[in-house]
C-alpha cells in the first residue's frame, strides 16, 4: 500500500480534523482568523493527526474524543512554525507567503501565541487531566528545543549528541506524544501507549534527520523554498556535523560556514552545500535515520496485528525511504 | 490598613509563591532559566497571586492547591510582558534591561513561549480539568487583546468602547480569572466564584485605566521608564481618546500624533503629553476608573464578611486612588 492510499482510506476522519482545525481558529477575532487560516490553508502533511488517529485504533476509537487531541497537536505544530518564521526571517513556507511576510513580525508573534493558547482550550475539553499534562509538557520541551536551536546556531564544535538531543525536543517528542495521546485518549492500556510513544519518538527522530538531509539535497520545487535554508541561518544539522568530521572537507566547510555567517547568509551557502553533498555526511545521516526507523518498527512488534499497525509500519517505511 | 501591611500580613504565603515561581523556571534548561529568572528577579506587584490567595480564603484555603493556580497566572502575565517587550522594542522594564535587550528578540520570543507552556504544566497538576479550561481560555482572550492593541496602533478614530473591549481582554479578564480560580481551586461555591470574578473584572479595568493614565502623568522615576511610552508606540489609551473629543485640543493632538508616527516615536511625544495633560482627558479617565472601582466593591457586597473581603476592598481603594 502507498502512503496516498493510506490518506485516502482515512479521508473521512481527516476531513473532520481539517474542519475542526479550521473551526478552532475562526470565530474569536477577524484578524486572528485571517492570519491563522492563511497558515492552515497552506496545508501540510497533518502527520500528527494521522498518528493520533492510527494510535487511537489500539483502543476505543472515538473520533469526537480523538479530534480533541489531534487538533491541538497540529495547532501546536503550526504555532511553532509561525514563530520559527519570525526567527528564520522566512518569506515563504510551502511556496506560500509566511504570516510574518504577509503581515509583520508582531502579528506573527501574537498569532503564534493565540494558536498555542487555542490548542490548550481544545484539549481541556476532555475530562482527563492527565492528557492536558502530557500535552503541556510536550509543549515545554518543544520550546526548549527551539531555544537550543538558536543557541547552537553556527556552533561548528557541537557534538552529534547535542544535535540529537535538540531534535528530540524540537520534533520527536511532539510526534511521540501524538502517538501516546491517541492511545491514552482511546483508553488503551499503558503498555500499548508506551509502545506507541516509543514508535513515535523513533519515527520522529528519523523524520527530522530526513528533513535535514532533504534541506541539503532537495530541489527548490521539492522543498517549496530554496535548499540550504538551515545552513544559511546557521543551523548545523546532522549531515553538516558529520561532514565536518572528514579531514578532507573540514577546513573548506568551516571557511564556507564562516562566509555564510559574515555575509548574513548571502554568500557561502552554495559552496557549503556542494562540500556536504560530496562528503560522507549525507549517507551517514541517512544510515542513522534508518537505524531510528528500525527501532520504531521494533517498538510496534508486540502490538496486536490490527490494520492500523500495518499503516504505522507503512508510514515508517515511507519516512525511511531515500527519496520523497 | 495600608497596602504594605496587607503584603506584610500575607508575607509567608507570598514567599512560598515566589519560591515556586523561581522553581518553575529553573531546572529544564540553563539559558531558559537565565532569561526567565532575569525577568522574575525584576519583581512586580504579584497582584494576580494576591488575588488568587485572597479569593481562596472564601473556600478551603490550601496553599499547596492555590499555588498551582497563582504561579501559572503570574507566569502567563510574565510571558506576555516578555512578548510585549519584543513588540514595544523596550530596552528597560521596571528599571531593568528587558530580555530582548539583554539577549535578543528571538530569545525573548522563545522565552515567552516557554513560560506560557510552563504555566500550563503547573496548573495541569491539579486534578480539576475545569480549572485548566478556564485558564487556557483566559490566555486565548489575552492574546487576542494583545493583537487588537497592535491592530489599533495610531488609530485615532477608534471609539472608547473599542478601547474598553481591548483592555478587557488584555488585562481585566486575567485578573478576573485570578479571583475566580482562587475561589474554584478552594472549592468555594459557584455564586461566590462568580462574584469574585466580577470583582476582579472591574478592578482589572480600573487597574489598566489607571496604568494608562499613569503612563501619561507619572515621572520616569515612578514608572521605571520614560513617560509617554504608550503614545510613543501608537497605543491610543483612554485619556488620549477622551482628549481627542475636545474641540480645542483635537487638531493639535492629531498633529502631534502624526509627528510621532512619522518620526517613529522620536518626535511629538512631549507635545502630545502636554496637550493631553492640559485636557479633560485625564480627569475623565480617572472618573471612569472610579466607576469600575465602585462596581468592583458592589460585587463584593453579598460575600461573607471575612478578613479577606476587607483586604480586597483595601486593594480596590488603593487602585482607585489618584496617586501611587
């Protein structure tokens, strides 16, 4: 089965999530609705809702309950994107103008704040306080991850471990939480919820590594933005750190990165991309992503063999693939 | 009794809140701790915790429960200040450097995000999901209020009603929520919680109006920043809107505001302040604040005559006073 088939199969329920996402940000205030909807309409893979719904299949699947977890998780992700765009000074995302370029930085900041808060009002409609706690803790970790990313900008001496800890907080924990909360909201038992959490965590790590590789190897068409946007802003991703370990590459790459820094990103990016692509960094990063995918599959092994399990395996394989 | 006596009387419990505030932002991450603590150490009146604790006296007063409402409310207020400082381009607050001037705008944005999220993890330790919902809804309204404030910058045609709706969201609802949640967390009955909410709402409105008046009439020493910071950034507060209604003032004031706008706040502020001070705007705004104070006192009337009630009356009178 292809990933598109999976989306097709889940279409009814995902449409409902889409409606609820839209509803959640269209009522309180005209300008808020406009900015938030702009972002919503730009689309996205809705991978967090997909994980919530599939994980919910391991318990009592009730869409009216699961949507109160899926919608907040996607909103939190969206809010973080709005704030990222302020930081990254991004003019476009997914080929569309960002909130900060269409309106301004101040509007983007408050739009993000609003979407965060809105996410929490929706999850708190569920009576289980444990769910509220898990979600707000995931949000704390994500914010720390975002902060760490800035702190580590242009730090060419950071370890691979530091990178992994950062993407764990920035990306993997929210995906792990999506899987966990889908199970918890569906009253699945704790062991099941923990296995799904572990699945999500490892898939999330692989997902971010692949995303970081893609930013260096993808085309502008694939990415919806020019390649190299990470390194241009000083984000030292895994392929960069691994390339820096290579004797023959290190000095030249350090010089290119220094040029990027000095020129505020206008110079040195193409050279850095060329050097990294020619290094072992890309392949080594992909191997690491593969290992996370293998771990994610292992976490699923002892779960009951329901169709949702096969769908999760499918997604893991898809994320693990070399080209998408 | 003076307000200082009230703080002295509550000292033990407020110290506990202060400790918990500090603890809440010092563990997860070094840079986060540093930026958040910097803000915390700058102090503040802790008016929201005071309202939580006093309202808690109308039920079963348990500090270990009430602190899980008081700390989040103060944190949400603090987070909004960090984000305000980004917007306002403020170099100092309460005589101290702001997070954005000591670090930078990006750090300030994520520090604010982190503090918001942290606030929610603390309140979710309480088992009552209704409390989580009330708090997150208050946060939504506050964010909308902040957004409205930007939208209305330099809008000299806005109505007084528009101003009142904005400060309701931006300030009054969070203070109302402080009073309400103190009562709810202490298991006070609904009627009591609603009366305290109404008290807090009206006190909050008066508080913001007085704050807006003070920004025009106070000295740099009183304010910890130069006067006129609102009008300099285009925030049309109540005294400004009321002064604009005066035939003899209107044209000159509009010109001064236009100069502020054109010069990005470097020119026209002193002239605008002078015109507003000489107008009826200040006195009329103060009268409006007085009416909100009267309403806040009316809301307390049918509550039991316990010491906390007299303390709330004291605070309301203090906020209503012409000079502080």
